[in-house]
C-alpha cells in the first residue's frame, strides 16, 4: 500500500511510463517527466476503461482512494464512471463554471490567498460572489469547455499578458491555471493538464528596493498632499510596516486606541497568525484624523462594505507629486524593516513586527518560541515613528 511519503520518493523511469498498483483498481501513474497522477482501471462489457482521478500531490493518497472507492461503487452498480465524467464535462464543463467550482471547493478551503488566485483567473471577489473582471483566462475562455483548452491556448494567453507589459502577472496566471487544471483532472476526467511542460514566462528576482530617508520623506509629503483615505493609508504603511491589504482593510473593532494597539485577527493576516501592532504616537495621530462614520466598521471605506481600492492610480499620483520613481507600495514594508535595523532594532523584533514566520522563527524555533515581544515591538515602532517625524519635519 502506498503512502504520501512513498509516492514523493518514487522516481521516474527515463523514457518509460510506470504504473504502480495500490489495490482495488487504483494506480499511481508516473510519467518519464516525473509527473504523477492517479487512475482507476476497471472493465465494462469486457472492455478496459480508465478514469483519471487527479494529480499528486493535489490529490493525496487518501483522497485518491476515496475517489477510487466512489468510482468502484458506480462500476459495481453497472455504471461507467469515465463515460459519466465525459458526459458531465460535455453537459456543463465551461471554464467559467469549472473555475468557480475550483475557487469554492478547493482554493477557498485550502488557501488563505484564494482571492489573489481568483483575480489571476479573471474574477473580482465581491463578498460571497465572484464578479468577472473582463480580463485574463475567464475573458478568453469563459464559455469554452475546459476539455477543449490546449497547451497552445495557454501559451497564447500568457504571451498576450507578457506583451501587455505584465510578465509577473503571466507567471501568476500560469500558476493559478496549473492548480485549476490539476483539480479539474480528477473532477472532470480531463485527459491531461494543458499547463504541463509550460515554463514560467518570465524569470523573477527578489526585489531589494529600499527608499532612502530623503525619498521616504518626499513620499510622505506627497501622501500628505494627496490627503483623504489614500494618503492616510500610505502614511500608516510607512509607520507600521504592515501589508497594504491589512492597512486598507483596517476595522475600528480591531483598534484599541486608549491602549495604542491594533489587533489583527487570524482571518485578516496572510499567514493565518493573529497579530498585534503597537501604535506609535504618529500612527495614532493618523488614525485619529480619520472621521468615524456611524454604522461603518471599516476605517477606510467609501461604500461602508468594502475597503478602498484603486491604489495603482494613487501610486501614479504620488510618483508625480514626489518625483520618486521605480518603487512599489510593498517596498515600503522592506524600507521600514531596513530603517529599524539601522536604528539598532534587533532582527527577531523586526520579524515579529512584520509577522514573519520564516527566518528567525521558522521550524522548531517557531513551535517553541512563544514570547510575544510586545514591549520590544512597541519600543521599536515608537523609535521608528519618532525617526519618521524627524524626517518629514512635522508634516502630519
């Protein structure tokens, strides 16, 4: 009997396709490329049939056995699972429908960043709904049957994204599509994943852009002139070092202003770890400058139900006003970390402020290190807030 660990260790045979029997008609199929998938083999009317159950590790051993057992029950009842899969796919296997099912049944339960995955596929999450953006794979293939989408179609889509000047978006789109088609193989019995053997369209290198003190002060002043919710968000990004989505989605219920503390719940944090951010005097001043509107929980909202969006336009306006170029909003987070290090803040404290689970706190250390660093975090952010205040010369 196979185990997940054993499947991971199985090596491909050069130039040869290998099938390993797990019992009761379930086979692990290993391609010469190293790709691994599951198949249920059975007979109907004396003829051999095969039902693809999905790829490993998207479908692990336990799930493969469960899918195989369900298919075997249909076979014993006189059915033909592979034929039923093909019929279901033909009846309503549009890319739109399959992508929505993938997001609801796979991405949401297993990935806290499912909203980003939805965006790469061509949806804008709006509460419990998925609204087409008119872009990406959904715009190209919405009504097409997923079984008809070929490797050439995927390449054509990615080339178009690159030609529009968005090579990193092409990489993210490919990653999202690869997961979707892996999932759909088991659900809809696709012959293969059209994303197989397609390399990432563009090489990626880790960014190391850090704004200088002069640049940071200039961006702050530009944000101050921009004003409103967007200007306040940019200033809080500079003062706290948190992620844009976390700041833009700030809720009044998360704020304990008398204690000068911002408490981020697990549901709002990328890594799923609840996080407390001490608020410096400067950060508190920015928050208290925002008028609190009755019956609205979100701090930065124009609708009352959704956080503000449209930072691309805001960023362009701040670029024009400041003259600072070649930076991203996420670079502010790196700038804060680097700036605190220059002020003498220790790395473990910086990582706690950024809510990092890698680096100093990865592995066994992360399991057993339970010190909250609350006092150290507050001292560091107070130090950083005072530093920013000196840089901007009182521009609040």
